[in-house]
């Protein structure tokens, strides 16, 4: 496949890029700073801000079979500064995909956002609507934009991200239930996103659970 990875230099994006190339896909990364990526591996790079530069987004989208959006917000709760970008980036991606005739997009979103909110505990709903309100409202809007886009989209809900190695023992379900285990490595989430993009059947929503403790790679 010809895959565009948005946010290719982030924690999840780097994993999607390296694993996508290893699986034989032709991969393009859309990033703010092209020098942050190693093109020696065969990766093509388009420079631009996904939330602010529609022309760069459209140029990146053109000619691809699918888009994997691996962007994330600099979470306010973690003390990271920066604007919420998911909704703006999603809007630009949807516009660019329609302009270029690209229909397939896969996007990971935090558990408790969007449609998954209705399957969460009262405690989590309270936390995400009070302490992390800005970010979860942005995630909600991003999903709403996808739902109204008319594109073949899939949202993958995840729990807590870790930097543990890949295990191939993650599990994805179409049921809206809390991830269990809730922790999933970025490497395993990347495997899931690629598998969803490659899968011929279009499912709107998945929940991914991490590998159980002690699972071998």
C-alpha cells in the first residue's frame, strides 16, 4: 500500500513508519520539520503543519491509498504546552482526502473520548470532562468530523501508552468496552493501526487492549 503517516516523528508515528516500511508499504511522513526523520530507510517526507497548512496536507495526501493519523495533543494535564491540534488536523485531512480522491483513514483516539465516552466509568467521564477537558473536547470534535466526512474511517481507542517493546499480543475488539489490560505499547498500537489500514473490511471503531504481563515478543 501507499501509506501517509501524519505525525510520523511522534512516538506512535515512528513505530508506524518503521513497521510499515518493514511490511513492504511505500510510506510518506507528514511532519513539521523534515530534518527530524531519516529518509535513508526509503521514507518519503512532506513538511507541513497538519492543522495549519492545508496545501501541504493536500500535497502529502495525493497519490496514497490510506492515511494513518498518529498525531496527539501535548496534554495539558501532563504540563505540556501547545495548542490542541487534533480537530484542526482532522478537518484539513478530510478536505485534502476529498480533493485527492483518497477514502481510507485510520486514527487512534484516547479511551473515553468520542463514542467510547458512553462506555466508560463515571469516574473517567468526570476526569476527562474536568481535568483534561480541553484535550478530550478536541478528540471528540475530531471524531465528529470523521463521522460526518463520508470517508472510510476507523477510530482505534487505546488506554495508557508505554514504550515497552512490541509483543504482537495486543487484542482489538469492536465492542466498546474498556481496554484490558489498559496499558498498550506504542509499538503494539502501531501494529494494530497498520493491520486495520490493511484490512479489507471497513469497521468504524475498535478498542485495542495491550499484551498481558509476561507475554513474549
